[in-house]
C-alpha cells in the first residue's frame, strides 16, 4: 500500500514522523497480511533536516514538484 503526503510548500522533518504514523495505521488497519506499506512525500521544497530524517527512513521517497502557469487572454 502507498501513503502519499502532499504539502503545499516546503516540507520539514516533522512530515517524516507524520508520514510514518499514517503508514503505521495503514499497515495495522488496512493492509492485507504480508502486504508492504511505503510512503511518498511530495512538496515544493526540502531542507537539510528532512533529508537527514529521510536518510534513515528507506521506505519513504521524497519528490519535489514545480508549478507553472500562463495566463492567456481569451
């Protein structure tokens, strides 16, 4: 099972703990026996603290997103 944590801005190391709590709930309450649980954090940016936390959480991946838009007059 996959837990996705989407943040609207920069992610902090607190998000790693939050994602682990969600993953624990999913693993204990929703996953079938033998089914693995992974996490993904998606945010606009990161910092050294979250990178250090993620370094010891191999079952959580981190992705940065980019947003761009263009206004076109009708």
